[in-house]
C-alpha cells in the first residue's frame, strides 16, 4: 500500500514536461522508427512478421536497418520523397502524438531526433517545488 501512495505523491509532485516547437518536415521521425512488442523493441524479421498478424497497423512499415543496440529500424510506407505524409489527414494516433511526452524516456536522457523541430521543456522550474 505504501508504494502506491509513494507512486502517486511522486506523480503529482514530479516535473511535468511539455512539447514545444513544430515539425520542420525533415522526415527523420518517419524513417527511423522503433516498433515494440510489449516493452521490447523488435529485433528480428521473424518477430516483425509474427507481430504484424495481430498488430495490423504494423503493415504500414518496412524494415530499413538496425540501430547500434540491434533493434530493427522501420520506415513508414506513406512518406513521399518530399518528406510529406501521403495520408496525413488519416494518419494514426502514434503519428498525431509524435513526439509523445514520455516522462520516463525524458528523465533517462531521451530527446527527439537531431534536426527535429520539436523539443521538451519542464512545465515548472525546480525552485517552484521547494
């Protein structure tokens, strides 16, 4: 019970992050995508083929490489040569929310891709918590 109370107190008192900036149409977010199964990135073609059977929206991506940790990188099939989305008004929720504010990701040093027009800031200054 104590750990749940502690969790909610930390959640309420922790810094909130907000997304700022705007898309500059560099296309990197559509060409360097990590797809996940539960909390783990997809690492093999076989795993990707299997997950596409029950995650139909994964059919919108193709394998375009690997990152330094061995996870597969994917590219969206709907991006054109001018870095525009061919189905912009019908794009999925993940695309609409990119880059999503993920506190755990940000606390661990995560940030948008280099060249991305978006950035994150804390909603409150540290001294306001004191």
